[in-house]
């Protein structure tokens, strides 16, 4: 691989880790901020919670998630990390994205239905975030070999199949 691309790996890692600190930290903070929402409270208090959660979600947490995923995707190719722990990690990253979307849904519901909508107890979204984060960190730091898992040949070798239509050579 080109030398300067290899030299850029630490840079991608810094960006990846910095972005995921903001992403995961934000996802852990938002449920606690949302728990401050009280439908019977003062309009001013409501405005503060609504604005703070909206800005945190749209301007910090979501852009950080996008940056973390883009930098992580580059790292797959730069580190040539086509290995089982990476695929297992991506399963838990997908769960983290689901938790991200759920918290976004709560932020929107509180903005649109301030009188009717009560946020869930923070423990539920906190666990929805913490479980995948701990699993991802365990996988990426321990990098287990998963030697016990064997894949069938048809998953490991090109099958030489033809596409059902003509492709330009
Ligand atoms: C689509 C999302 C993601 C992709 C594609 C991705 C991919 C990668 C890749 C390929 C590496 C380099 C591994 C190596 O150098 O051996 C890496 C490093 C790392 N990732 Fe991710 N990652 C993603 C999301 C996350 C998340 C959500 C977390 C934590 C919650 C995380 C934590 C880390 C850490 C701590 C490292 C540094 C590990 C080391 O250098 O040994 N990643 N990531």
C-alpha cells in the first residue's frame, strides 16, 4: 500500500476515537437530559430541555456518529481488517445505531407532543447504549480470533457464478 496512506492510519484512528467519544458520550447524556422533561413544568423549563436535547442530538451526536463510521470504514481498508472480530463488532455497531435512532425518536416526540409524551425511564436507553458500547470495546480491544468458528467453503471462495445479464468487459 502507498506509504503516505499507511502513515495516515494514526490520524484516522484519532478521528475515529475522538468522534466515537462524542457519539457514545452524547448517547449516554441524552437520556439523562430527556429525563428532566416534565410535562407539567414551566414553559421556560420545557424550552430549555427541548432546545438542549435538539442541539445535542442534531449538532453533536449525529455528526459525530457519521464521522466515526466514515473514519472506521476507512480503517477497515487501511488496516485490511477483514477478520471475524470486525464483523462481530459491526453487529454491535448496528445495535448502537438502533439505540441512536430510538433516542432521536424520543427527542422528536418530546418536541412535537410536549404535553402527552413522557420519555422512558433513562435506565432503558442507557442500557440500550451501554450494552453495544461495552461489546464493541471488548471486541476491538481484545480482537478475539474466533478460531472455533468455521465457515463453509461457499462463503470463503469465489463461486465463479455468472450474472444473469451482460456486463461490459
Ligand atoms: C461502522 C462503525 C465502525 C467501523 C467500521 C469501525 C472500524 C474500525 C477499524 C477497522 C479499526 C482499526 C482496528 C485495528 O487497527 O486493528 C477500529 C478501531 C477502533 N474502534 Fe472502531 N469502528 C466502528 C465503530 C466503533 C465504535 C462504535 C466504537 C466504540 C464504541 C469503536 C471503537 C474503536 C476503538 C477503541 C478502536 C482502536 C482499537 C485499536 O487501535 O486497537 N469503533 N475501528
